[in-house]
């Protein structure tokens, strides 16, 4: 029987990654719910939410690695798609508050009542239904990415120019969402959530379920990315990354390939944002800040561009370090430390953590005369990206 398209591309490392994420997604919620408080192995609820946030960041990192590591599209505005997915979920959560808000209005969110809005804006219609909100989580970031990519790729905007344009896009959205008359809460954003699908969003069981769903989404996103990069489509993307002009000369519609993968990546980022919001409890315009998108690119570079596993690992490692160092006397210097980390990785580990380990492992097997030495370098069906790109 032919293996399923989402699983036949898995090698040992990818299988191990999926199993580890699945185990973490099950064991942490069970530890939180079943073990008594004070137990050595009991995971507190606040840590469940914190690690759930890390998992959402890992999905965002995967979406960036898909386009940057395998197609050569360096986006410095992917935080915009993450935030749009988060706002779509936040709008649903705000509609679920109903009359339990500060002003008791069953239709208008509190910030609209405070700003003297007399009716709900048309673009808030439908967000009282979860199915509609879930559709918007995918549709809004995907549509924006499609329109942006169609204009940029048809104009053959590449390299640093494309990166600057994506950063300008997210900054424009930042300014728009800061406006009170834009209808999304202005500077304060959306917060004070109560329920999701009828369950208390603050309850331990809900937190555990959201963490499990985040891990499941990470596994699905990883499998989709693996299926793409190990297929014929993935080989074309690698060709576009390494020699776009030559690929176009061979007759491939480069713009179509780039548009497809860019739109898919934006949808993945939107899902990450939607899972992020109920676990964090707030979404505001600061998520559109260009610095957030640049930081996400650093996660991928640190973990290993063009490895997928490295992107997810880099997101978790860097954000854990951020949590650790910003809670003490080193907090004012975190951005300097992050910049230094990026420079050191670029100079000393240009392939990132996972990429460097893979190179070392292949060299070791080659020296030992292992028959798998050559196949290990090609087990993904793709080549490693040039660090200088």
C-alpha cells in the first residue's frame, strides 16, 4: 500500500520530531490536570499557557522557513499575517462576551460602547459563529498574501526590495490598527475574553486543550511542509531559490510557485495567531510591529534555515531565553543579546543549530565509511541553502 502523502516524506529525524511534539502535547496537559498541585511532576497552568505560546511561535517559524529556507523569499512582514489571524479569533472571542462586559451591551464590545458607537460595523458580522471566525483566520491572511504576492512577484520584486516592502506592509497595518475609528480596539486591542466554544477560556481544562490543539496544529503544519519540500514542487522551489532566472528560462512559471507557497505560508501564520490569542488573553497592534517579524526570522536563522525542525527548535529556544532573561536584571539588554546571538550564529554557525549538526553528522558518517553517508545528505530530496543568500 502506498503511504499517505503527508507521511511518506518522513525520515527518522522528522518522525522523531513528530513523536516528540505529540508526546509533549499529551503529557503536559495530563500532568497539569491529573497530578496534584505541589507534585514534582505537575506542570502549573501558567506554564501550560507559556509553552502553548512557544508552540504557536514554532508554527510561525515553520511558515517563514517554508518560504525563506526553501524558496528564497525573505519576508520581514510575516508578523502581519500572524496578527490578522489573531484578530480574527479575538473578534470571535469578543462576540462571545455578550452582556457580561463592563457596559452590559449584548451586541457591542465594551470599547465600542466607550467610543459611542451606535451599531456593530459590517465587518464584525458573522464573528459570533466559530466556523465563520475559523474561515476568516485562513481567508484574511491568505487573501492579503495572495494580493500582495500577485503584485510583487509579477513585478519580479525580489531580494532586499521584497523584504523592505513586506516590512512596509506590516508597518502600515500597525498604524491602521492603532486608530480607534478602525473598529478593532485601537491601542488597547481586544482582551477580557470569557469563553471559547462555550468553555471558560481561563479554566485549566481549556488551557490544556488549547495546548494540545496547538501541538496538533504544529504537527499538521510540519507534515504539510515536509510533503511540499520533498515533492517535485519542493524541488522546483529549491531551483527558484538557487537560480530563479535559470528556472524561469527552463519554462517554469516562477511567479505561480512563489505565489502559492507565500499564500500557504500566510495561512499557516494566521492559524498560529488564532491559537496564540486565547492562550495569551490579548491581541493588540503591537503584534504588527516590524520588530516582531524580524525576530521571527532570527528564530529560523538560529535553529537552521531550510531544515523545518530547526525553525521550530529556534523559535522555542530563543523565546525561552527571552522569557528567562527579561524577567531579571538583564531585561533592558535583551534586544542587544538577541542581536549578538544573531551575529554569532551568522558568523560561527551559518547553517544554524540543526543545519550545523546535520553537516557534522554527515561528515562523521562519511569518515566512518557509512553506506548511508550519501543518502543522508539527500534524505529530504533538497539541498541546503546558501548561508550568504
